[in-house]
C-alpha cells in the first residue's frame, strides 16, 4: 500500500487490519503505527466496509475473497494495539508537612459548628482568621471548643467589634513570642524549625475604610519590622488586605477603581521590601483577590487552592496553603490513670491491717519516719493492687457523622462551579451548602439531646462536664504577649 492510499483509509471510517501482524485500527482518526514498525511492510492490507464487502488495494478479486475469509475468522486483536496504553506509573501524591488555612470569618461567634466540621475534614496545622468580630467578654471556647485541639491567640478590637484577627495553632506546635500591634490589626508569632531555624506566622487585616496615610505608613512599618527583627527566617503573612487593584502576576497596579493608588502601592512596596511573593492566584471574593498569602520562601509551597466560604452568609473563599516546611512538633504526653473501680480492695484491706498492727507496735519513731512508712506502704499497695492504663489527649468530634462530612462534596461542587462559572453548577453548590449547614446543626442538636438526656439527674456527670468545657479556656500555660497593653 502506498502512502496516499494509507492516508486515505486511515482518515476514513472503515476498520482495517494488517493480515500479517493482525494490528487493527478501531479509530476513525488516523493510523498511529508507522509502516516501518509492521513486519509486513509492502504486504496486502484488507479494507473491510460495513456491508462486509472486501476491497483489497493492488490485489485481484480472488485474493480479496481469500483475505475476506481470513479476516472474518481472525480476531481484531487486543485493544492495546491501537488504543493509548494505560499508564503504569502511580500518580505522585504530596502529604503537606504544614497546612495553613486563611479564613475571613465575618463573625466567628455563630460558626463554631462549621469550624469543627472544617477542621475535621481538612486537619490544618495553623488557622489565620480575619474579621472575627470578637470582644473581651467573649470566651474562645464559645466558637473554638477544646475538643478541636488548638491554642487560639486573638487580637480583638477595643471599641468597634467589626474586625479583629486571630491565629489558631495545633496543640502539637508551639507559637512563641506572640506579638500584637498597637496601631494596626496585626498578630504574629514564631514557630521553631529543625536546625535552629524559625518560621514567623502573621495575620493581618486592613479595614476597607482605612485608606489614610497614617494607617498605611503604620502597616508598612509594622509588617516590614517582622523582617528587620527576624533575619534569616521564613515568613508567612496571611490575611485580608483588601487590595483588589493589584495584579500580583505582574506586580503592577491595574488602576484605582476600588481604592486610591497609594493603598495598592503600599502593599507592593511591602512585598518588594521584604522580598515576599504572593501565592494566591485566584479570586477569593467575587472576581477580586482580597485574601492573600505572602511568603519569603515560595519554593516550599506544595499547593494553594480555594475552599468554600465558611457559613451561609460568608462571601470570602477560604485559602488552603500546603507547604513542605517541617516544624518541630510536641510529642503527646502519656498519662498513667489508676482504675479505682477495678482495684483489689480485699487484698488492700488485709495488707493495711497487717501494717497497722506492726505500726502500732513500733516505738521511738520520729514524725518523718512514721510519715515515710505510711506513704511507702500506700504507694506500694496502689501499684500492686490497682490496675492502670496509659492515655493521651485525643481530640475527637463526637457529633460529626457521615452526613456532616458531606462538606467534601460541597468543596468539589464549589471547585467545579468556579471552573465552569455555569449557573447550574453554582445552584448545585448552593444546595449542597445549605444541606451541609442543615445536617451540621441537626447532628449537633441530636448530640446535645443525648447529653441532656432524661436521666441526667441520676447521672449528671456527662452534662456538667460538657458545660464546664464550654466555660473554660484550653489548659496549659497562658501565652506571653510582647509590646501589648
């Protein structure tokens, strides 16, 4: 078969096969195997049409009948001969060493249930929050329960509650040297890394109405001081900068449609003076990129992607930022718990009775010697006759079930809607969002009903334990804040 004939039948809808190597073309696109790869170069190729009529180029009709008989009984061969072979390599998966969530809460008080579901599905190490809308009379456990396993550091507004920032750090990390700015809404802390290296984490929020020169000057000074005071350190600054007029791909200002040029120029100067790169390449509110992640080491990034807003009324996407930074983690402490209900009380009483007789017979002992003898026998009997178990702090979410974990489906629908920008996809996402919120509240309400059960008067321990957790802050030593009144 010459080249022109081969090209003609390759682009036709007729299936054809090599009578020598039995290679079949099932596609209507093109013949992908070169003629040089076939052992029958120059041999006869049979062309079979839908009417089972056999046409053989450059051959007689007698040979066509013979070829027709051969091809009717021969197999078309394995699909691997023509279709694209399946890849044998497994997709490389990345497990982040440090996961950060940048969230604009727009009031965190009523979103405690959503936070628990979000933490359960994403397992972040650090949460940077803006627009918390908190004040000093609101306890952290009202929205960040102790079961989550996070230490929360807040910077609330003194007067107007519409603002505020926070940093929540997993219990296996230590946030040191926590600083709160006196002039702007900025909170920062340091996390130790291996080989005496450090990571500076900061959360920042600029209110939309603050465009005056004094506020911008203070913002520039406070943020750049993080680099000046911590040289040779990794910096990650997240928050809501409200700078939609900046094109971060080209590090240029697109105009002054939303804010004066000096606002955008301030944050460009901050990124250039601190040698920071902005990692969020997608819009976070409508078509504007407001929630940013600035880092001094962009090569550590694994991925940065949007997640659905937290709550029904929030309109800022959550920014998930995965890095391969290896922090120093605190190992969980094991505690020995004595099981008093399973103690061998009979053996303890017999041993104490024998000890009492011997103790009463002894004379001329000092008070210290008598106390030491009593203490020694009690410790010995407890270790011998009271069983123990080892335990550690485990952070569980007892009310979260498979229905509340539908948040993953909501995240997939949100990603699909952002890619397609199709009205039907957005409607599907909104339905899943409302359904997730409904199932979350339903599951938590059922859990509370089980806690406050009919027999809580006979066994009130579970109920009062739940109430006590809601009134207390996380256990441990309180954070020491620097340069803040």
